[in-house]
């Protein structure tokens, strides 16, 4: 079995946050190290996905793949009526 290389990362956190980590570790019967490693990995995955989606959206804007504001306003206004419009789609073409 190959050992995974590790490195210590130090961070100062508010006492209340550290206490929440302690409580989670006790509740889950895991080490604080495990809790923090899981939380950091999850947060980084979410941030990377957010960044990817943002870049994708900006590329759509650059190429004109957007829904016109007026279409969104009309759709939003219809939501409070008895006959709401379907969700607007990016115009083809």
C-alpha cells in the first residue's frame, strides 16, 4: 500500500468554529484532522465547480448565448398569474 504524502497546514479559526469541529468529531467518532480534511476537500471541490460554471457562463455571454432581459421579465411577471409562461430558453440561431 502506497502512503499518501501529507503536509501540515495551519490556520487560526474563531473559537466557536473550533468548538464546532470538536463537537462534530465527537459526534461522528472521527478525529478533528479527519473532519477538517473532509470539510476542506468539499469546500475546494465546490469552489472549483463554481469557478468552472462562472467561466462557462462568461463564455456564453461572449458568444451571445444569453436570454434577453425582456424575456426574463415577461416570464417572471407571468409567474404570479393563472397561466405562467414556460421558462425562457436561449434563442437558437
